[in-house]
């Protein structure tokens, strides 16, 4: 018994080279030959593939897919990280600004306290200087008064001594004058008695 497949093989004609000849006698072209030829034709046109209008749909499709993937990546991964970094930076900057403002306030308060203390110190120094000057002036006045009193006492004592010396000197004037006159007269006329010289001096004085 002959099967149907065998019968078909038996009915299939074969040429001299051993290749199958179609039943209709028409020789079909190889489909790969047409595709290769079409590709070669496309390449032979001299058009850069991205600029070829035939590739625009696929390029747009891949562009949309790439843009969507990039958008998802940016929105889900990159942008949150960047936002977190910016928030951290902002927090650090705000903290630094707050610390700087607090330091500035402390510095202003310290400067104000220093200026107040300096003004009080100047006031106290002026008061101390005034008190010291007044005390020195009072001490100088007291010492001047004591010195003037001592000087006045010394002047009075000196005047008293001078008056006493003068009085004592006046008591001896007669004797000195008599002795002097006796000496002078003795040199002129010779020896003269002391009584006569005293009498002459007393007469001249009177």
C-alpha cells in the first residue's frame, strides 16, 4: 500500500541538478534574495539611516520609550535625591544663619556691656581724680598754712632777736663811741682821760 506522502514525493518533479521543480513549472525566487536586494537598495540611496523617513516611526517609538524611562528615572530616583540634598543644604544654611545671628546678638550685647562698663569706669575715674585733686589741694593748703605759720613765727622770733640785739647794741654805743673818740683824739693830741671823752660824747649826744 502506497502512502499519500509517498505519492506526493513521487509526483514531485526533479530537475537534472536534483532540485525540486514546482508543479506549475514556474520557478519561484528566493525570498531572502529580495530582502537583501531591498536592503542594498536602501543603502545604495546614500541616505543616513536616522534621516531616512522609513525609520521615523521606529525612531519616534524608541524616543518615546527612552523619554518615558528617563522621566520615570528622574522623577522616582534623581529628583527626590536632589530635593533631599537641597533640603539638607537649606537646613544647614538656615542653621548656620541662625547661629551667625545668635553670635551677632551676643557680640552686640558684649559690645554694649563693654561700652557701659567703660563709661562707668570713666565716671569713676573722673570722680576719683576729682576727689584726689581736692584732697591734694586740701593737703597742700594745710601744709602751706602750716609753713606760713611756721615762717611767721620764725620771722617774729627773728624780729624779736633783731630788736633785742639792737637794744643791746644801743646800750653799748656810748662806750663804743667814747672808746673810738678816745683812740682818735689820742692819736691827734696825745693821751686823753676816759672821763673827759665820755663827757664830750654825752654832751654831743645830748
